[in-house]
């Protein structure tokens, strides 16, 4: 069921404003404490949010806490149960945003897609764009009156594990793209998580998630297509990694906007790959 103004992946503030009142619309604020330079981009008011927004807590209900790695994708039954608690239905039109711009919201977008829900889009520019446009904010999240009937239907293709990444690194038709900063990729800056090796995977390509956007807004599809071609040439199969599987989804969103469709996110990302092991790590010297 497609809303006539609902895009495949990205929604502008004006488009969201025009959709308010749509019965099937659900707005989700993706909760995740920003780190590094992104922390400075969040609005000063910790309580301000888009009116009607419900909270999608990446570190809480929407992580698999049975695993030691951060932000891991929960199983279908867990995801379905928690999404239903947010009052989301099978036919809901879901818009996700975050307080930075494009930071954690693409992770939620990717999770919904992984669970077979196609009617989900990211708000371009996030809460800062909403505030900048002069729209009102609310202090409290939306009160949820009843559980939804959302059904998780996993695609089985959105996420991959370390073994699949190892194969992809040796596949000339595939590009493994690392969304961390260039200095972390090169092993020049320490990792924010203790116990991890510094550097990058052999044959991986660096495309920092900050490079696919400008001030929290995604670059145009044509700009992104040119950017990806400059980094990976004609390769069309893409695997994205980052520090913990969150900002890799920013690059996955950018690749989707650029016209790529054969995309996976390495859920464990550097938090798994860089643990002490025999997995190879390259460091710039």
C-alpha cells in the first residue's frame, strides 16, 4: 500500500508535514546517543521531538542483548513483538528520524526492510531539519493506545556475518565499504571501544558516512552515484561495515539513493572483526 507522496527511501520535511494526519502514518524517533563529531549536531533540547513521534530505542528494545556485540539485529520474533508494542501495523507507513540528521535513523530503516516492511523512509535532515523549517515540537512521545499487528517477514539478505565478509573481500565483483572515518580506517586514530585492533580489512574501501551527506542532508542521487563510482568503479554488489553496524546503514541508504540494490550490512562490523583473532587487519604505517 503506497502513499502517493511516499518515496522509497528518503522523505523531506515538507513531504512529512504534508502527510501529518494520514491514518497509517507512524513517526519514529530513533534513539541512540551520538558519539564523536555527530554529538555536536544534536539539538540542545533533549526533550524536543516531532509531534506524534514514538521512540525506537536502538540500544534498548531493538538490540539483541543475548550477544556481546553492540546494536546487533534482534531475531524476527523479538523485532515483531517490540514493533507491535509501538502500535505499528502491517500497513503502517513508517517515517524514521534522529536528532543528528542522518546518523542512527538509517539503521532503523534498514532493520524494517530486513524484516520485510517496505513502507519505511528516512526523514532527510532529521530533527534539526524539522526545527530549522520552523515546525513545532512536542515534549512527550506519542501515547500508544493499542498494539499493532505488524508481522516480521525476514528477507534473509539484508545482514551478513564475518564469514560472508571474508568471501566478499576476495570477490572482485564485490566491494566491502567501511563507513568509519578515514583516520580510523587507516589505523591512525584509536578505536572508541576497548580491546579492538586498529586499521581496516584487506581490500576494503573507505567511504566515511559523513561524505555521503552535507550538514545532515543526503547528497543527490547523481552526486552519490558519482561518489560511489569514484570509490568502487563498476562493482554493483556492496557490503557495508562501520564501527558497530549503525552508520554502515547511512552508506547503505546512500547506495540505495544512488541506484544500487545488491546491498548487505555486516552486523558485527569492526566491533567483531577487530577483536583479537586471526582475521586480517591492515594498518597504515
